[in-house]
């Protein structure tokens, strides 16, 4: 259970760093900021091809944010590489693009570590630990149930033995009392 608590807090921390539920300084907001800066810098160029490639990149970006899967991660990283290799991207756009690329890679790495589905990353580890804890609790419940049943059978047996012993002692005692009374009655007659 301690490991579950540690994993849970690690998972919550990772989600907060990605989505920023408890803070505004998170991977998604940094990506949004660098995307805006890249769009702004690219809009100063009068290039249709640059605009098309930027729109393709941003489309993959939004698709990834809408549905964070391993496939959308790969598509986004491919789009970033394609944009970086494009001949239509001027070198003066490099600082904004490098920051955007770094933010994309940071977000994708953090999301991959967290796990895109319940069967991957930290989510899978936590899920596995929860299942192990559940199985441990079930086996403990079974052991306790068995121990209670065994102990109750022992107590029942002991009560039957003690009850039988008391009945036997009382019977013998009543036999002797009865004999003593009969002797006195016979002595009087």
C-alpha cells in the first residue's frame, strides 16, 4: 500500500506537470505559448508554403492534444521533423521553432512516461500494483475466513467436550445423591 501511495502521488504530480491542474506552469501551457510565438513569427513571412507546412504541423499538434495516443505522438514528432527539414522554413524562424520543438518533445516524453492508455507507463504500474493489492487483500480475507472457521470449529468441539464432561459429572453426582437419599429412605423403612 505504501508503494501504491508513492505511485499515486507520482502519477498525480506527472498529470499536474502535463496538464497543470494545480499550476499554470505546465507542459501544455508552455507548448501553447511556444506555438503562438511560432505562429506569430511565421506570419511575418509572406510564404504560402511556410503557412501550409505550419498549418499541417499545428493540425498534428491539436490532434495530439485532443487524443494523446502513441500513434498521435509519433505523428506529431514526424510532423515536427518534417517541418524542421523543410526548405520553406527560414533559418531566422529557428529560435521559435527550436523552443516549440523542445516543448513538444517534453510534453510527448512526459505523456509517454505517464502512459497513453491504462496499459502503459505509470498508469500501468499503478494499475498492476492495485491489482496486486486487491489480490493480497482477497487472499488475506480468505486466510482470515479460514482461521475464523477453524477456530470456531475448535471452540465448538471444546464446548461439546466440556458440556459432555459437565453432564457426566452432574449425572455421577446425581447418581450418588440419589443413592444416598435411597439409603436413608431404606434405612428409615
